[in-house]
C-alpha cells in the first residue's frame, strides 16, 4: 500500500496517545502504579503544595529516527524538514511563536513560556559526533500505534537511551494516524514520540492542514504529561485535562473554529480551541497555559528529571562542532553514512549502547519485577523512580565552589534545587515506598 492508497486523509481524531495509554493501563500494574504517583505529584504542583525548583531553560537532546520505505523516497525526509520542526518546537514551548497574537484577548494572560527547548543531539550513545538524525530503511508499508516502529526487530529503529534523549520516530503511519506519544511512566524501550512524515515540520513532505509543525508540539506535550484539553470523555463533560486554567469542553475541536465556541456550559468564552492540546488545524493553535506549564514542570522535576542533567548529549568534544553539524565517521559497529539524504546516517544493526540502555522489543508492554522496571528502573522514564529524587549535580560557581547556600551555574539553578531538596526528600521517599507497596512482585497483565 502506498501513501495514495490510504483510505482517508489523516485527522487528529486519530492521535494514538490515549490508545497507547489505555493499553498500558490494562496490561501493567507497574504502569498504573507509576501513573498514580505521577498524577499525585502533578496535583501538588497544580494546588501550589510544590513549586517548580528550576529557574533556567531546560534543553532536551533529540534524536530523530527517519524510518522510510525505499519504495517511497518521499518518506526519507530531508534534513531541512527536520530542522524546520525543531524551530517550531523552540518557538511553541517558549511562547515565541509569531502567531501567538491570534490568541483571543481573554486568554492572552494565560499564555505560558514553558522554558523548554529542543536541540538535535551532538553526541550519540557511544560519545561519537552525530547530527542527531538516524535513517533506517524498512520493508514495512506503514506503522500503527503498537510501537513496532521503535524496534529494528519489527522493521523500525531501536531507541537511543530514553533517559538521555527524546526519541522521535518519523515514518509512514497508517489508518489516518498523525502521531502518538508515550506518557511518562511507561516502558523505557518504547518511550518517545512518533509522527507521520507528512505532518512533521513545515517543508518537504509536510502537507496542509498539518504543515505547521504542531503535531510534534501536541505529541511532545503528551510526552511531558499533558492530556487532551477536553479530557477524552466522548463529550460527556465529566472529565477534563487535570489543568485548572483550561476550560472544560465537551469534545475535540477540529478545523479552525470561530471564537467563541461554547460547550459544557463554559460560556461566555467557551472552548480554548487555540490550545496545542486540542485537535484543530496547525494554523489554529497557538498556546500552552500557565497551568499546563506547571504540569510540565512537575514532569521534568519528577518522572523525567534525568533531562535536567542530560545536556552532555548536546556537547560535542570539538569546539567547532554543534548540534546541527555533520558527524564524523563513527567507530566500528556504530552508525555510518548511507548517502540516501544529505547529512543522514543509517543504522547497520542494533547499535550497542551503555549498560543501562534497555534492549528493544517489537511491541512490548511493561514487564518485569520491581527490581528491573519499578522503583529502581531507568531514571526519567519510569515514573516514581530514583529520578523522582534526582537533583542536578553541583557544578562550580564563580567562586569555584557549589553548595546548598551558593550558586552553581549561570543562574544558580543547582543551588536552588539543592536548597529545595531537603523539603522534597521526605515526600519523594514516601512516594517510592508507596510504589514498592503497590508494585510488589511486578507486573500481572490484566491484574
């Protein structure tokens, strides 16, 4: 089946994130336990019982896996298309998007700078220079939301360590899917975001009305623990997105609605259809709210705390290297040039990674015992793990020292985190004990 044979054009009605979420909830007691702890932490941030400890912008290292069929050359998108997507992300998550002035006036005070930026990785898991792009040919005509694209064994590309990199897979998705993400707390070997190649970036194969790069903004919002703004209750008005400053609405909005659009008795201003977590066209969504930003803070300082210290992947050993520079030839066993697109690399085999790099699987759920995927699992992808208590290591400040009372780093972020650690420690330990009690002997599918 080729792209032209798809039964209907893609719509955001088939964002697959909630399908993945519900599958994991049904399969895994560990995932349910982690999600409970993550939600508890988010609620504490929402209610002001905890305040964000970070003050600086967090830069997330990104690796883009371009999984393409040689029979459809367009799927092997160019570097320019990938770079255009990164540019959109860095505008949207910093509230620097030029179209933010289209937010209705009543909601403009709620527009939030989430203080998150994204940069293609400069170093691969072996410490070799990279441009952060992996190109993998596949014999698959399309992928679904079963995570097959995330493993070489099922025709996809194996992830780089998911506690150090945001893995983004770009491919042909079937059934009208635009993309899907995995919420924090899921299995490390499938953590990341998947995007349809024609809904990725703003150039190349990107096609209207999803050619503004907002599909990735939406899915990375899920990866940072944001729900759909209407609460996925099929129009019942009985559930919401667990964020107080987004109005409750009946269902997803599509296309480009006209303000106001009232549902669930939320007049006079109605649905916040301009929010990135609705289903409107790319040209009709412009904002995250302060409440959503706070929820992302809870995620970054909890389940994904490893990304507060993951900037090593962004630093090339050579002063002349950058996150977007072309990689040097790698050591034996690593990725090599395949010549299929400028700056691209292809994965010859499952690349050996560090000892903590989880082995890939075709379409796994959460399995194992508490000792392998529970409380002591990989930081940053396992919910209430050691990452929940992780702090940025102290770095020398201007005086050569760093400690609870001093500054470390340009804006004193580490000092602030250390000062806050004593207050958080008791709460984190309590959460970890709760997870241990809930996980017990590990996963029991359907239990």
